[in-house]
C-alpha cells in the first residue's frame, strides 16, 4: 500500500511518491510518542511541572492574578492560555487548572480556586462558573522571571515567548508529586512535606556527596495531602534508591461509642486519592457477597468544618478490631501507592531516586541564583555608569549647558559632551535627557548616596558571583525562607511495622495485625508522643544523650491496643488508643520520632493544649489546677466511659494549667506569675465528680495568675523559675533563671498565698516559666532544641542567672 502526495502547484508539477506503510506508521507513531512524552505527560525534574501546568502559571502571572487581587473567571484563564501558549483543547487546560487548585491532590496548591473545583468523588463545575487566581506558592514558583533567570522559547506560532522552565523557589516535583501516562511509559510520584524536602535540599547543598540514606533522615517518607498512615518503611528505601517501589497506606481510624451499647469505626483520614464514596461502594459489595460480616450501617458525616468523618457501625457481638482488620483487606481503607519516578532531565525521560531529584533541583536553583546575580550586577553597573556621568555634569553644570546651547543638533551636543567631559555616548545621551529639576544641590547629595550604595551592592554581588560556596549558601537561605512561609506540619503518619503474612479472607479467620503487648506512652513537653513497647518485660533505659524533644511532660502505662486519656487545658478528657503511635525500642528512646499528639487525636482548637495523660480505669486520683487558682481531684475509674468528657467545670475565661497523679501522700504545688509558690497536702482536697468545679487552691494577687501546677512526691525534687518583664514577647528575651531545692519551701495550708520563689531584679516583674519536679530538669526552646539552664542550686528567693537563649518548656527524663 502507498500514500499519494500531491502538489498544490500545477498538474505538470504533480508527482506521486510511494511510501511504505510500515515506514510511515513507524515515523508517525514516533512523532506522536515524542510529542506526548515531551510536551504533555511528563514533568520537568527542575520545576516539577508539565508544559500545560507551566503555561497556566506563567500566563496567570502575566495577567496579574496575584493572591492580593480578586479572582477572575476560570474560562478567561483557559482562553488566554489556549490562545497564546497551549494549542490544545480547553477541557485539557481546565482539568490541569483544577488539579493545581485541589488541596486533596496537591500537598501545596498552586492555584487559589473560588467555587466548585470538585472532590475525590465528584468533578468540578464548568469553567464559566468557577474563578481562580494564583496562590502564594505559585508566586514563589514564578518570581524573578524578569531577571533572566531562565531561558525563554517561542510559543507554538512564534508570536509570544514563554519560559522553558520556571525558577521554582522550592522542589515542587517532590513536594507536589506528579502523575501522567505517556506512550510506553508513565509516572507516579508521591507528594512530600515541604519542610522536610527543604531540609534535605539544604543538607545536600552543604554536603554535595550526601547519600540517599543521609537524605532519608530528613525525608523519611511521603506526606500525602489526605494524611493516612504508611504501614512499613521497607518499600521506601528501594523507592528512594531506584525510583521504583511500593508502600501500603492505611486510613486513620478509631473505635468509638456511637450510641448506647453501639460501637463504631470512625474514619477520619483516607489513603491518597481515595474518596469516601469509593470506600462505601466496596464495603457494600463485600457485605452483599458475604465476604464481610459484622457491619450494621455506614454513614458519611463529612463536612467542611470538621473534615472527613466516615462512621461504620459494628453489630453487637462482633469484635470491632477484627472487623476493622477485615475492612483493611477488603476495602480501599488500605491501598498501595506505587512509586514510578519518571521525569524529564535535560529533555530525556529518566527514572529518578530521591537523591537524583534533589541534585537536579539544586543544580537548577544554583543556576537560577547565579543568573539572577549576574543580571542584577549588570543592571547596577549600568546604573552606576549613568550616575557617575550625572555627577560629572552636575559638578560643572554651567559649562554643560553652554556646550548644549552652542550645539546645532542633538548629535553634535552629544559628541561635544563626550569630548569635553570625557563621557561615552550612553552617559552623554542620559545627560541630554536630564530634567532641570535634577540640577539641585540636594540631587547631587542623592546621586552621591546612590553611587555609594551601588558600589557596595556591586561589591556584594561580585563576591557572591565569584564564590560557589556563597551561591550555595544563598540558595539554602532562600529555601529556608520558603519553608518558613509555606511549610506545614506533617500529615501522614509513618509506621515502621513489619509486613504481615497474607491471611485468608474467610470471616472466621480475622485476627489482629498488631499484638496487644504492654507499652508505655511518653509525651514530650513539646507535644510529641511515642509508644515504648515492652512485650517481653524489658526495662526502659533513659536516652544516652539528650536530643530534640527529649523532655517528658507525662507518661502512662497501658497496652498497644489499650486505651488512654489526654487531659486538655479546656478541662476535657479525650480517650484514644496508642496503637498507631510511632513505636521506639526501650533501649533507644528518642521523642524526635514521635507524632504530635494533638494531631493524632484530632484536636482542632489551637488554643487548647494537651497537659497530661491518664489511664481511664485507674484508681489513682488525678489532680487539676487552673489559671485562677482552682484545684480539683478526680478518680479516673469513677468517670463515665465516654470518648470525650468534661472533667472540671471551668468558669468563663479560666483554663487548666497542669494535670498530675496525686495520691494522698503527695504534695500539690502552685507557682504564680508574681513568683509565689504554694505547697500543700493532696489529702486536703477531696475527690469530686466530673461535673464539679473544684475548690480554692491558692490565693492570688489582683494582677497575677497560676503559671504552673503539679504534684510532687518523695525527695530529690527541684524548682525551676525564669523571670522576664511585663509586655515582653515570649521567646524574644532569654531572661534569668534559677534552680532551687524543693525542700526549702515550707508546706502551707490550701487557699493561702504561699511563699516567694524568685526575686525580681530591676526591669523584671513576672515569671515567664516555672516547673517543679524530679532532678534533673530538662529545658527546650519552642522548636524542641535542648537549652542550658543553671545546674547549681540557688536560694529559694534568689534572682537567678542570665540564660544564653530563650526556653519554652521544662520537663523531666524517663
């Protein structure tokens, strides 16, 4: 068979050329494949964007759709992109625009959408109904485009220019991941946490020979927008080494009482790109096919305010843990994520590991900063050249005017200025265009100041341009600034669990995946919690060396699948199971590996803090102290067994400041902002019911409040106090601190004023921090880093010693 080619000229010029069908098909198919791979489906490893995504962001930036301006119709954006840069269908452009705005698909959305941009189960509204503008993160992707930081190429018809790649102030390929199907290849890249990725990139900038293992200390695993739990980290090592691998992602669930004598499984987070309707559909199929028993009903109670909440009812007589395990196997509550990290590097498709992606990005960013520095240097040198010419003219302005007035033409004036004042044509032309208002004494001072500033800037830019180490440092600083601006806490929990053996799907074979072994939960003063499993009765060894977050606020003994309660500053007791908390070995404990407990139990109010842990069935009384000086004791075993319970009735404006176990033999301790410490016996406070409001604990001065409340038993306890000035912002002034023997403080009666615990120096008028507990005391700053406090004991009414750096929390060791 052959294809006939005809000329449009004349019949005499007509010719027929025989082409083999096989050759024609191969050539046409290869052209199509190349077009799909390079121009549509695969992202560039430098900015992590496909061509359509890059064109959307660039065109929106050109349209001025910044975050501080109003939204415009999405159809207008689509039209401009299609007409100027992307000669394809409007539906493809709008689909790409929608994905850039979806917070369940993008870890850091690049487009701020207004209207119905769809969900995991429903598509978006038409482009004529929705509006869009750039998000803050997109501004960081497109900044400095006017400073020759990247190459520009012609658009499809040569009428406009478009960037070949965006400057990308952060590693977007790792942060937001990518998906795409090309011809003969595909890509599926996981999103990651921006702060972690930036930490890895800055480490690579400082240590160019860093290995994948070193970088994985900063990027331990993906961080999906939907959260979830990654079960087992073995698959991540291979994925980050080779660019291919697979991990299991589970939904975040908990067992709750959803009614009288009714238990339910509540799902609050789902695996990446899994919607609740898909889960419900698979669940119904499993029930109808008799593969799943024990389910009474399922309700989707999700809303915009509280987020995802899928409630699965469990029939009476069925073990909810066993039902949950079967749900993981039969529904998308457990799903696989397969890594296939294919991206374009130097125009060629490549499979990239973690280090490869970071190296490509870091090299791109070094090139961007280098080109930007060279551009700024050239512009400042050009301006300095003009300023120096102006200064020459102003110094002898009368002669300049005379030369210009005596010249016949502007060309002659320009030539004579160059000869008389030793100027070049650029300087002479600039002087000819000079306005008379600039010819003042003040303008000369301004020009001299500008010249000095330009000389200083030029020296800095030349120094930066001449040093690779300074360029790398500049890139690292800019990355850290982006992380501070756009970074958010990790959402996906990493579980270092071993793969479980494959089980039968018969209903009678359901068993529990994680053994219900003894464990101890430790909570740091910075809010991180870990599970220390001791299945064989091992002893827990304190950390050999102190690291970040290793100051203990509270511990509680239970079992892996047992139940604990978290007491909050709002006076609430929230029950939870520690089964999904990160586990650390008893011989090598570090709370840096822990998860923020407020995130784990779903505490949404930023003003509500977790103050302690309690075993719900314990007979050991629990003491609470409030900011207004109220004290209360309750017995946990006497409290109602509800998931959430108010255990103290607080007055308006009051809050709980401390929680501790308090047997009758213990002493209860209040420390106030005006440096008063009251110590009295716990036996003087009788236990009360959950609805009671407590009793008077300490008598407060008019302008003071309680800073610390706790319980102390036995010897070897110390008091740590840190002073500051009223009105000083916490964390800005290191202040003074001291440590004293708790035995120096006499026991007083309840509801009295206590004794002085700290002497204020001039300029000081309040305590910013106080703590009472067993020696030694550990101090941390707001980010969890270890900080030094005085080690020698002082008198109880001493003034303390200056601190090297501000401290935020104090705790004890295990």
